[in-house]
């Protein structure tokens, strides 16, 4: 498993949120390429608080979103 598997994102500005989410997904995509077995889940925990993580439950090459 790659060393970068979870990235927490906390922001107050929508523009910055989009930039940080894009960067997190890109970093996780690069990590997923090492194994070719994990997809990405982006979870909105609350407004301005997100977690992006590699997941065996998501097919490789896919990104899913969850809103809690």
C-alpha cells in the first residue's frame, strides 16, 4: 500500500477548496498507480472539512463522493 492513503482538507473559501480537492485527488491517483488496485473516496464530513482516501471498495481508476 502506498504511504499516502488519506488526505484531510479543511478550508473556508470555495476556490481554495476546489484547488485542494483537485490536488488531493491528483496525489492519490499517483499513489494508486503504484498498486493499480484502489480507487478514491472523497468524503464531505461537514462544510469546509473533507477527507480524500484510497479505498479497496472503489474500483481502480474511479473516484466516488460521500456527503455525511
